[in-house]
C-alpha cells in the first residue's frame, strides 16, 4: 500500500500544543462563526477537492490482518481492556503509531 505523504495525523494534545504555541494557522473563531451553509459553500469552492480526478481514484480493501499470539503483562492487558471491546484494535493502533514514529 502506498503511503499517503500528504496526510498528517495529530493527537488532541498535539493540536492543543500547536494552538498554544501559535503554530496552528487555523482561524478557529472565524470557522466557528460560519453557518452550515457557509461551510458547505466554502467546501464547494475548494479547488483542491473539485480538481480531483474522481475517475482515477480506486477504493481498496484494507490489508488482511494476521493472527499472532503474544504474552502480555497482566497489568498491561487489564489497562488495555478497561475501556471495553476493541482492546486488540488499540494494541494495533499503539504499535502502528510506534512504527510510524520510528520509520
């Protein structure tokens, strides 16, 4: 799968740090003041979206996951499971974030 270099992910804490430092260039007050119709109009006028060649875009299925068995410390597993279902997905997300940070 080709890496999408134009997409950047931020944690909520990262966004808060950017806002506090002034590095966030988004005018949040202006954005919050927009009505729903004004927001839709601005999206319609966005050339980046409108100039996409929608016929060339392909939709792919995510890669299949492989089954693996690992042993985890009991306190770590309890911590992962305390938020309910999806703890394996959380493990995957944690490992993916680590992998991306070290690539």
